[in-house]
């Protein structure tokens, strides 16, 4: 993966984490508890998948740099 691709990938992860933050802020401002719970569950799922994708990406980059 060249430097440009790595930078684009990190930018994409950063953007996704910003969207996740916005989801959490939206949930915090809701009055209906069911809606808050639904958004919290969504945010948790998104965070879990982002962390998984980040771990896979980190492993791929480490393997690439080890070559």
C-alpha cells in the first residue's frame, strides 16, 4: 500500500469515527428513552466494526512494512 493509499484509509477511518461521534451526540439529545437506546446500540455496533476494521488494517500495514 503506498503512502497515499494509507493516508486515504486513515482519513476514511477518521471520518467514520466523526460520524460515530455525531450519532452519539444525537442520541444524547433525544427525549425518548427507546430512541436513545436504539442509537446507543447502533453506535456500539459501529464502534465494534470500526475497531475490527482498524485491527485488520493495522495487521495488513505491519505485514506490508515487514516485507
